[in-house]
């Protein structure tokens, strides 16, 4: 019989002040732009300044969020480190190529090249805590984080590991922003975060963030929730979505009526938010609903923010007003469903339960 999987701790660096685990969206930062940068913690408190100067932003964010998760779980090491990222340390890749051109392919320092690979984050964390176990990075576009979750879940269920550090990270860099702006994936006009779903325009607001969690098959005092199931679908017709959701819930011995809160990934893109709207007005019309990308903005591993949000809600038993999508209220949320898709592709369903 497979073991249950628990979220024993969280660590997050995002567009909001989430790096402080003692708070839960107490202070909200509303951007009014087409891009949104993270609120930086005091990196000097986590990383020696000499090291931090040479680190890419994604590595610094992940160092803070992973250390926060490990400290809250009360452990110094883990059996495995699994990271999901859509772009890796793209900033250093961009700088390295720029250096090649500017220096006529001569006198190049290797640091930026070394830090430009996608698995740099997982490797740096492992070096920092001297973890010599399984170390893997998934680069599966907008289901990269879910892929990491699925890998960890299977290992823990089969008792192949006891504690696994799982994370999702993406940094925002100029080249990526410019290219996505050019092809119309980023909104052309600034949007106030509180009015994101009312923008009625194409594209999304681009952001960044890093979210890490210690998953374990051992429940402990710090445990937030149980990770029941994760499912990903590369493509799906809009009309097939309700059937897929019902099938997913049935496979996990639950139903729509048992869902106390559904967290949706609406990003204000008028061309693709219809997937969410069909659920809010149909299958989940009587279910309490929440959304999060007005707080996190959009990036490949933004579901890490949704996962953090769901875990915090189940542990604190409070749903912040700022994330509510409808007027239905859950006084004692026990089961949460997270659904996300990006531009009609890479759909994911994650089921969390209070424990």
C-alpha cells in the first residue's frame, strides 16, 4: 500500500511579501504595469555578500525559499532535490552570449556559462546543504513545477525517500520580456492588479518567483496539508474540461460537492480565460472560488504560488479576501483543487487535503 504524501513546510519569494512565513498576505502589493518583479528579501541574511554578487537572481531567490522550507521542516538535509523551471537561469545565458559578442569570443569568465544551465538551482542548493542524493530538474514549460511534484510524490509513496525538497523557480529577464511582448503574450497596456480580470485584453502580466516545499511521507507538527494527487494534460478542448475534472476527482474518491475551494489560474488574457470561466459558471458555480495571478503575475512555475496559497489556506483555515473570486465562503476548508492552464495548453490539476 502506497504511503500518503505531506507538505511539511513552505518557502516562497514572490511579487508579494511571502518570504516571511509568520505572515499570510497581510500586506498586499498591487502592481500597475505589464510586468511585476519579486519583493526581494534581505539576501545578506541568507547568502554571504561575496557569493550573492556572483549569483543569478533565480539562484538567490531559490536559496532563500529553500532555506526557509528546510528550517520550517526542522531538517538540515533531504533525500532528494527536485526543481521545476521553465527558463532556468536565462539571465546568465543572455549575459554570457552578450559577453561573447562584446569581447569578440575572447577573455570570457566561466561563471556565467556555468550558472546558465537549467539545473544550476538544484545543484547550488545541493552544494549548500551537502545533499548527495537524487537531484533532478524538470523543464516542461508551464507544467515544470507539477512534473517535479509528480516525481517526488511517486518516490515518497513507494518509500524510496522520506524527505524531498521540491521547488519551482523562474526569473524575469529583459530578453524574454521583449520577445514575449513582441509576439503579444504580454499585455500592451499597464493593468492594475486589482482590475486584472476586467482588463478584457490579450496577453498577461509577466512575473517571477521561487517556491520550495519539503514533501514527506512522515506527518509532523509543521505539516500544512496532504498532497493527494497531481495530473497534467498537454492539450484539451474547452468542452472536455469539465469531464476531465470530474474524472480526476472520481479517481481520487471525491466529487465536486466535496471541494471546499477551487483555486484557478486566471491571468486576464481574454483569449484563454474562457477555460476558467466555463468552470466558474458551470461545474463549480456553487463552490467557493479563488484566483492568484493578480498577486503572483504569470510565469512558467506560477502554480508554485498557487500550491503555496492552498497549503497556507489549509493550515491557517483562512481564505484571504484578496484572492476570493466569488461570494461563496468556506468556513472550514478541507479539500482544495488547483487548476491551471497557459494559452490553452499544459493543463494541470492538483488536489490538496487538510490533515
